[in-house]
C-alpha cells in the first residue's frame, strides 16, 4: 500500500486526503492538493472617457436703442416712472388690463381702465419701434454700410417714422431722400442760403433741360 502511494507521487502521511478528493491524477499546475482552486477575477477594462458634446451658446441679442421703454412710456402718457415700471412688469407677466385696474391699483397710482389701455397701446408701439430699429440695424450691417452716425440715429429713434427715415437710403430699389436728391441736382447752395436766412433767387437754379428742376 505504501509503495502504491509513493508510486503515485504522494508520500505517506504528507498530505491528508479529504473526502471526495482523488489523487489518481496529478493536480493541475499551480494548485495545492486538497485545496479548491481560486478563480482569479479579471480586471475590468478601462472605461474610455465619454466625450461630451459641446452645446451651442445662444447669445442674447442686444438692443441698439439707447432709451428705456418705461422712461419714454412715462413721458408720453404723463404717468410716473414708478407706475410705468409697475405696469410694464404686470403686462410682461400676462396680466390683463381689467385685472390690473381692479387688483393692482396701489401699483399703478389708481389709474383707471381707459388710461391703462392708452398706456398699454403706447407700450406696444415702443416695443415695436425697438424691434424695428434692431432689424434695420442688422440689414444695414449686412450691406456693410453702417456708420457711427447712422447707428446713433437708430439708437435715438423713438417712433416708426424716425426709424423709416434712417432706413430709407439703404432700402434696395428705394428712392433717395429729398436732401440727397436736392444735392445731386445742385440745389444744396440754395438750400443752405435759405437755412442761413439769406434771400435766394430760386429761379436761377431752375433748368428746363434737367429732369427734376425744370420750371
């Protein structure tokens, strides 16, 4: 029996045989007889960093106008600046005119419904002027014709008529302003003389052969 165990590579008394363990075959390399093999866990693969997509930054459009809606609103409707600011704030919160007149009287200096409607209409007109001025400015920039004087004229325009007067020379296919037409026709000296209070004989500038200043 001892010879049998030695021939199978196991010395008598060197290893205690546990139940259910067979030594008819040599244990796999690296394993100790009588011990269960421990599985080596594989290291998880390195996670590649996820690239975050860059989100486009939305730039807020600037307002070219150099005047505040509430200030001009107060001047044109003869109300206080505080009342104008409060009314604009309430309107921008989608409050109705009847609601403001009934429940926000302390914020509007007790302005009645009729006056509130007038203020509301003027407010909408002023907002439209600012939007138009910004639009015109962009159109002139596209034409690469925006000058400092034109920009300032738009910035201080407080009515649609003023904005349109500034925009008129830059409209495609539009007629020139009266001042530009007069200058082209050679009438600038006569105009300057009249503005200076001089007596100007306008007849000397009349020319039947020239379109626009014929007698």
